[in-house]
C-alpha cells in the first residue's frame, strides 16, 4: 500500500509518497494559475513514477491552499493538522514549528505529538515567501541570489507592513543609488523580523523547527535564530512537512 500526501500551496505544490514508512518519492511543482490544473499535473507525475491514485492500493490526502481542487484525494485536511503531524514526525518531541509559506506564515506548537495551539500571520504577505519573491523580481535576481547578496550587505530598514508600500520603499532606495546587497539584506531582515515577532507570541518550549520553502536556506535560518536567540532546527524533508503529514495521516486513517 502506498500513501500520498499532496500540499498545494500558493506558489509551490509538494507531493510525497510513503511505501510503508519509507519515502518512495518526493517532488515539487510550481502552482499554476489553476489549482485544478496543478492537481492534474501532480496526478500525471505520480502515474509516471508508478503510483496510480485511482488504484485501491494508493490512498491520498490533500492539504494546503489548493486542497479542494484535488478531486482524486480520499480526504482533505487543514494545513495546521498536516504540518503539525509532519513536523512532529521529523522531530518526535515537543516543539514549535515555524512554517514560512508563499502566502502565510504558521507557528504551530506540538505537545505530546498533537497540535496544542497555533498562530498565523494576517492576510498581508509582507512576512512570507511571496514578499521575498516580489522583491527579488524587483532586484532582477532569483531567491537564491537574493540571499547570497544579503549575506554581504548592511540591512537598509524597510518599515512598511504592506507589500505594495514596501516595494515602493525599495524602488525609492534604488533611485537614490543604494546597493543590491544592502537592499537584499534589508528585504530579508524585514521578513525575519516579522516571522520572529509572530513566533515570540508563543511560549516556545522544546525545539524550534523551521519548515517550508525557506528551511533549506542556511542564511535565513541563521538570521531567525539570531532574532529568537535560540537554535533553529531543520530537516532535509522540511519543505515537505505538510505533504509528509498528509501521507502519514493517510497511512493511519485511510486503511
């Protein structure tokens, strides 16, 4: 029996397949303008890899922004449930999971293997991956280049809480000749600060875990650890935490 977890976020769709307790496959596709189109592409990719979601030997749970579009899923579950389950599997102890997604940032406290409480940012994207993507485009670099530049820069304060106004600030700074490294450092620091402020609203006990698309970027993790004044842990499957949690729940609930 195979168990598939699909996490369709606003910018990336993560899919993970469990064969028993073994990770049999994991892949990421960009989320297209249509979540249904993305779900169809995931289905085709799974079939290409030898996993037929229409088969009785495959059970699927979908989560994330576009979960309702996965019409072949056996169940759909909230992001909080799946991220909490996936994060606690990667780090099986009481912990706080910080997930920085494209559209939102979640802080989830896990106690005794279950979600005890959680917080999400407001609807503004200023503390999310989407903000970084927009600002990277403005500087004409990709995300990896943005973080590389930031490491060599001195942060320029970006005060606006709104993405639109923050972009205007960056444009003004470009106009007066500020350097790309300094602008990149300011952009990254503004996101780190917002994420840290959200996390500090929790009573952080146990390990602090970073998941999501930024979990593989050492510089972001280092800056967040500095802001929170505590070690931040991650895992090679960190960006798949939601999909992993969905697959694990499928193994538990869909037999």
